């Protein structure tokens, strides 16, 4: 049982460090070795904290060294598109799986194992809470990066002087819609997502009607569908992990 809990804790550490604790400035200056090292140090510390500061150096070393190598490779041979983003995250998740396999008892060796009773019913709620937190970050914050990466290859020139949208308005809308999708799926009301799609379609109708360029409509539709698909996928993956925890 501790294997899956160790993997969940490391995954939470990864998504927190990669998507909520990495500033735009760090991303822009990541080719600087010191900036990259600072990011990797944050990943290592947050991952260790998620494990309850377990005295197990192996998983933290695996996470830190692999994270540095994966990010270094992406910076030099990757790109801003979705393929590079997906490959980068898949590699990180694979290393998380390896780290958990090499030290499956890291979860029970840390604070969580020392402060919580040995009974499984006390361990499951904490690991479930970590699963929910990781899923929330992956859906809301990581989803923004995923959609941005997908849309990068679509040329949609827009004169900043003609842009009447709120600063970061689209980013906030995307986060809110993925948050609502996540909550609906976790509440067992996935069917209500259809109403969310309909509501957004109505709100976007006037904008699309005003701009008669076909590419505007296509751009909006692609971005919306990508955001919804990501949110739904992460939400159901979270439900699957929670079901796995409940069955252990």
C-alpha cells in the first residue's frame, strides 16, 4: 500500500513545484544553470516535504537528478508545442514511478508514518487529500500550460492595440472552467458539464458574431475543447486513483 502513497506524495510535490511555484521569470531564464538548479532544488524540497521528510535519500535523489536532466533536454531539444510538453511530463511521471518503486516505504518512514496510527483508515484520508490536491493543481494550473502549448502552433495574430480583453482574462476563465469541471466530476455530476459548455457557448456567441474571421471561431473552439478535455481527463484520473485507494 505504501508504494501508491509514496507515488501520490511525489506527484503532489512535482505538480506543486512545476506549476504553482515556478514563476514566469524562472521559466524565461531557465537556460541559466543557476535558475535551473534553483527550480530543481524547489522540486526536491517540496517532494521531500510531501513525503513527510522521510529519511530516504534515494527517491529524492532520483527526482532531483532526473528533473534536472529532463528539463535540460527539453530546453535544448524540445520546444513550446504540446508534444514537448507531454513528453516532458510523461518523463517526470515515469521517474516518479521509478523513485516510488525503489523506495516504496518512504511514505511510512516519514512524519506521516510516525504521527498517524498504523491503521489503514487513518492513512487513506491523508493520501486521498493529497490525491485531490494533486488532481486539482494538474487540472487547473497544469491545464493552462497544456492548452497554451497546444495553441502555440496555431497562428492567431492579434494587434495588442485592438485587444479589448482583460489582462490574463482568458487564463482566469480557463482555470475557473477546469475547476468547475473537476468539482462536477468529483461530485458525480459529470453530466452537468454539458450545461457548462452550453453556457460558455452562449457567452462566446456575441464575440464570435462580431468577429467574422473564421480563424477566430476556430481558435476559440479549439482552445475551449482542449481545456474541457484536459479538465475531464484529469478529473476522471483523480477519481480512479481515489477508487484505488479506497479499495486498498
